[in-house]
C-alpha cells in the first residue's frame, strides 16, 4: 500500500512539475547565458535523434519532436544542461523553437548576426 501511495504522489508531483515548463522557460530567458548572434551556429551531434523540450528540464520533453544528427541550429540561451534553439528545416523553411540538451550540440564558429 505504501508503494502505491508513493507512486501516486510521484505521478502527481511529476505532472505538477511538467506544468511549470513555461515558468522554467521564462526563468531561463531571464537568468540564462545569452549567446551572441554571431556565435549562435550549432550542429547536432551523436547518432540518435535530438529531442526537443518545451522548457529546460527533462520533464518538459516534447514527444515526437526532434531533429536529426548533423542538422544545423541557431542557439540563443544556455541554461543548465539545455540550450534554447531555432531550427529551420532546409527542405521547406518551416521553423521550430525549443530547448535541446547542450551536450548534443557543437559550436560551428559562425552565427546569424554580425560580429
């Protein structure tokens, strides 16, 4: 019975935490390390898909939203283990914003703005 109660409390706290993803994003925008536009270029690394998150926390993972290894992104903010990014699909021009794990990114040495 104790295990069942503990699991119920854990599920409730996880749902409450996931609901705070917009607040985490706002906090990260204020307190995070902003990346100069001329240094914003990033390349996704690794062999697996790079998951998108709606906020800078594992609880904010967006199911089914990802980019592939080797894709180019533009980074805006580093916060904890996450980086706020913009992805522009090279095939159709569609844009997606979100957060990805910083460990899945490599700086390219260029960006989208002047130095």
